[in-house]
C-alpha cells in the first residue's frame, strides 16, 4: 500500500492484526516498524512472545534500534540449525528478510544487473508504481491513495482463472478482498478527522 505499508490487517493471531512499515531515512537506510494491534486485549501468550520470544520482534542491542543478530555478525547464523532444520540458520523470519535486503549488492544495488522473471511480478509492479508516483509528484500531482483511507482496510487476494480475461480475474479478486477486509468497530475507533489539501490551507 502506498507509500510504505504492507497490506493492512494481515491476521497475526486470533483477532490480532499486523502491519509492516518501511520508512526510508535516506538513500541507504530505513526504519522498519512492525505493528500488532487488536480491537480486543491481545492474549498474554502473544504479548509474552512479542516481548521476550525474539521471533516476531528480534532482540535489540540495548539503547538502540539495531537487532543483536545483524549484518556485522552474520545474523548469528546457526550452522547446525541450517544443516538439519532451517534453510537459512537465522533464528527469526524478520531477520531473514533483512539479511536478504542488506546483502544484495551493498547499500545501493545496481538494478541494471538484475534478472527479473515472471515470479518477480509484484516487485516490478511496485517499482513502476513508486516511480510513476515520484514523477507525478515532481510535476505537482499528489498521490491519490492518502485521500482514500478506506482502501487500507483490504487484505491481499489473488485469483487464478482457467478461462477468462485479466479484467474478470481482477474483479473477482476485488470481490474476494471485499469479503475479508478489516471492519472497524465504531465504538472503538477514534472519530474521523477532516483532511484538507495543502494548497487550500495556504492563503
């Protein structure tokens, strides 16, 4: 979801939702937020894992936002675990993702050397969308997504049709997403605020 969000409301447990946000700081670094939320109290078992388990939220170096297992210590790869139990040997899946991001080709990857395939469709789509949005913003056209907050309640859906068109598959995926979207509970949601474009605020 534009500009920095994963699909909203992915289920992370019974009545618990999740969202990942990757916020660019500069050309070579970003801040990675992992959010878990619920309309009801999150079960103690889940909270214990979040606070002390180290799987959903990797343990950090005290006083920093840097995981203890990081690029400088090879993410504490356990070669025994890697040989018998896990392909990566890295304890937690967020660190597995980070390892792939940090170890492609250094701080800035030369995308001209990539060899993308059909399985990389989503990567291609997201890049094109971001580039289009950046070029439009440079010409004074703001992204439309922030003005449609209701779209952020939808889950990701995919559809495969043996026969049919791209348009038909798209419409069916939209229909499926509509049935699974996160439904706010009015009594627990803050009142809506009015949003006004910046040019209307400047006299």
